[in-house]
C-alpha cells in the first residue's frame, strides 16, 4: 500500500520523520510511537500501538528508522481500509440502522462466508462474539470477530 503513495506524500512522511528525529541520527524512539502517530493525526488503541511497536522493533532496541515508520504507515492504512470495508458490510446487515445485528443474521453471514463450517464451531464463534449473550452484535464485536487471526 505504501508503494502506492505519491512522491509528494512520501516526502511529507519523510519530513515528519525528520522533524521527530530531533538528534538527526536517523532513528525515532519506539516508546514515542503513539505520540508520533497522534501528531500525524492517527489515534489507535493500545493494542494497535503495541502491535506496531513489536513490528518495527522486534529486538527491543528502543528505536526504529524511516523504513519502520513507513511499515507503520502501511499497517495504519490497511487497518483503516479493513475497518471501512467492515463498517460498510455491517451497515448492509444492520437494516434498521440501530447499530447492531442479531446473532441469527451473523450466523447467516458466517455460513455464507464458510459454508463448510461445522455447526458447533459456528455456535461457539457466535457465543464468543456475543459474550454478553444479548442476542445481538454491535460493530466493535463484529469487527473483532472478522479481524481475529
């Protein structure tokens, strides 16, 4: 996805990186990643930030370079696209526009995605997703289920 960025946008990210690189060593502090992202207009969850930190600094050196930053930008862009796509899909099934879909509708969706899924597995997935057993799933629960690895 970063490969699709224009030269102008790539230059903007480079300028942001250079701005944050106060000592001009070519590295940023991993522990400051959430601050950098906020300053660039993106606020993620603590889990997102932890995932990004592990991705760019797997050996816990405490720093990352411009390539690492661009890897984070790529993950942020992909996450945004996935979330947007899932939100659009959720709206299709939330016919009443109440912000939730019934577990029965969710079961039909999952059966359409994977017709070979065993009924017991499907029921377990629905129970896990609808942990409060309300009989409905909101967007956050839906997204968590759909993005679970």
